[in-house]
C-alpha cells in the first residue's frame, strides 16, 4: 500500500490489526513525507527516526505474536517540543533550553509509551508556547501547508502543520489561550482543548498555570476520541487533575444532534470577525439545524474583555513560572563569565530568552509589582469571574456553543510579528473558553476563497469533551 | 507611556539584561499593551470574587514523601552546565 501516512488512526489501526501493513511501513511512509516536505514547512525541530523504527518493530513483533494492543499502539505521533521526553532534547524552542535533555518523561508521554507510542519527532512552537504564529521560535517559523507564505498558527504550529501535511497520524500540543485550536483551524485539522485539569500537565513546561491544558491534534473526531481515551484522567503528579470519571469517548461517536441546543454567541460573529469566516461557520451550523439541532443566538457580553484579562493574568503567571530559568539547575550558561551570581542571572536570561518572552515576563512583572497588583492583576481576576458567569448562564439555555476559532484565516509570515497587540487579538475567540476552563474542539469548517482553511469550535461545559466530539462527528457526516 | 527608566526597572526586577535598543523597542510595545488593558476599567467589578482556579479544587494534599522514581539526584544534577561539588551545583559567589 502506498501513502500509509495519509491514513487516519482508525484506518491505520484496522490495517495493522488485519496485517495489511506493518507499523514499520507506516512509520517509514511518515519519514518519507517528512524528508520530502519538511525543509519547506519546518514543522519538526528534532527527528527521532531510529527510536521510532525501533518502537514500530517492537509493535510489529507483538502483533505477530497476537498480543492484545492499545488503539494507539504502533501509530506515529509528533510531539510538541514542550513535553519532556526522556533522553531526547526538549527545548521549548528557546535559546535557554537549546541543549536541555530531560531525565524523565511527561506523564502523557509515559502513558503513550505504555500504549505502544511511536514518536517520529518533536515539533516546532513559539518559544515557551508564547505566540500565535510559531514565528517566535528560535528554530524559525513553521509554514502553513496550504500556503507557504503563511503561518501555521501557534503556538503549537509545528504539530498542526505536521499532521496537516501527513507527516504523522496524530500530534500533541498545548492550549493556554488557543494554542491548539488556532493552529488546527489554520491548518484544517481537528484540535482539542480539554477541560482544565482533564489531562495531566506533569512534565510539560508550565506557561500560565491556571490556564494551561494538554491536548491532541487529529484528522477526524474518531481519532480525537481514541487519543483522549488514553491521555485523559487524574494523575498523582499533577494536583490539578481532579478525580472525575473518564467516559468512554467512543460512545459519543454514535450520537445524533436531534434536540441538541446549540448557542451562537453573537459576539463571535460580530465586530472584528471577517465576514467570510463568520459565513462559513454559519453554513455549518445550518447543516446541524437541518439535522435536528435547535439553534439560538445568545450573548456573552464579557467576550470583548477576555484578551485583556488573559494578557494580564497569563504574563503574571508566566513571569513566575519562568523565574526558574536561571541557567543554574538547567539551561544554557551565559557566553562570558560574569563575576557575581546576580550578573549571571541577568546575562543568562538576557541571552536566553527571545523578544516575546522578555516582553511577557516584563508585563507580568509589572502587573504584579507593588502599586499595580490591585489595578491590573486583581482587576483581571475579577473580570475573569464575570466571563465564567457568562458561560454559566449560557449553559443554562444551551448544550454547546459554536463559533469561529479565529477571527480570520492564516496570515502572512511577518504580517503581525512586530505588532504584539495585533498578534494578541488573534486569540480573541479562543481565550474566553480558556478563561472558564471549558473544553473546546476546533473542527475544519470550510475553505476561504483563496484556499485557506477556516475552523469552527464547539465549546461545552467542563468535563463534557464527549459533547464536542459528538457534534464534530455529526458534522463530519453531513459534509 | 513607560519611560526608559521604568522599562529598565521592570527588567531589573525580572533579572533580564536589556540592550539600549531593546529598552526603546520594548518601551513602546509594552506601553501599547498596557494602554489596551485600560479597557477593563469599563467593567464594574465591585463585589465580584477573584478567580484563581476554575474547577473548584482547593488545597490538594499528598504525603510528604520524596519520590525519586522519575529522576535520580545524579540525573537532575547532570542537567546543569555548572560544575558539581559534593552532589551540589557550584554557583558564583553572592558576596565579594
């Protein structure tokens, strides 16, 4: 069989089970694609071909021995370079961690290894997951597979582009304010931002701890269900993962949308949202309505304050989290020899962080400093409460919310890189759900006139990831 | 608008060495961002609680036990580029 890399997980696992092809063949096809296209896309920052082939061989042996194997076993995956991978460089695409090799795996990687993981490599990202275009990576920008002059989105741009270009069958990212959903929508794949705490963050470098989530990119809703089934659940190494039962996500693939109440937040279709994007999403909602869903317009009046809330609280938390990067316990030592410890810190951090990280650490430091703490940080935390109340009210009336993921499709490389505030606005529609810790699944919705993917997101109440998968699955069948 | 001294002060608090050109550039960019934050002044937040945590967890405790199953002391020390001495990392003097 040719082009095995183009299969979904569901198709690949059937093929592997029926012994139509081996995991080694599947993995080799992914590397063939990577070698063909990644010099243009720059989705990967590190390839682990030898280890991947070894894992695949291991799977094939077990398969020959008719051992019972997990759904994800033998399936090639790309992993964002912010997940600790034992013995394999984990750089967060930052100069300060350029040579860092972690001594242990992130909890999610441990789980995947127990489930027969075949990792093809580590994917590109904005430095420490701070950005919306993967342009703030010390390894250079990741290009969009649909248009090489445009960005793949960010911060998990490498994972989105690698999957969209069939260089792996699924990939992993992180979503703090939109870093899975936005690149998924820019690259025309599915991207799941889970409920805060649904998936363990242990061993994934922290960005903003009250916001960070871990999740997958996939080619179809069935695959999202398969991946979540393995990675979701509480973990003793992450105290923010509550003991909430993990449902059987595959059950949600059988559902319909008859009688399902869908809310369209009018703010997600209004000012600042491109007409074409809003139109494409509305068309998809009409399909769901025809399939029996009840659609009503609702209002989330606090939406317009979400960006400001996020860009105060996130840098505050980020600046605290990145204090540990002082090049003492880990990280690149400064180039010349400072005489005193404090100079060592200044030089290591001055050389080791890129512009966007410096900006965010300084904003965070500023809003937490004496005299500004109440006016900025506490104020933002109060408005965050009001954003959450908006969603609580909405979910009294509807079961899910649907809107565009991004106000616009992918933008050109360089277009926003020097205008931080404009770049922050790219997250305007993904931040609100993050504020409330809600799950949201980005799904391909259609194409723009100039051939760029447009995505919609299905937002559900906390721990109702299944509802997002259900709507996505129905929508997939209606196309 | 943040002036140069304010930018330098914040950078000092954050332990980040800035070049003069960076002070100018960041001053403008940080001011733009902070000006934008003023939008929150429109919102009445009197008697509104702060949100620190979104899923309702509070003081999650575990046993106070050392767990070396993920990495040994030696492996953790190996992550540092600095010289090691008596199973510790040797840093520069803090007092002259």
